[in-house]
């Protein structure tokens, strides 16, 4: 990794390196947030399904 940083520093592309690191970090955070959101939606869906099952179990029709 040090060679890559040195190559950017000698060519004067530190701004591009900083932009790349920022974009990589923010993209990684976006992927992590979307995974967490999907997991949260699955847990909430399981919760609602269990509530519906309990309502059906305790209803007069069941």
C-alpha cells in the first residue's frame, strides 16, 4: 500500500487518492447500512407474522 501512496504523492495526485478513499469508505458504509436495513425488515416481518399467528390462535374463528 505504501508504494501506491508514494506513486500518488510523486505525481501530485493526492486529491484523487483522497477522493477515492472517501468514495470507497462511503460506498462501504452504504452497503453496510442497506444490509442492516434488509435484516431489520426481515426481523420486523417475522414479528408481524408471529402477531398474526397469535391473533388467529386467539380469535373466535380459529
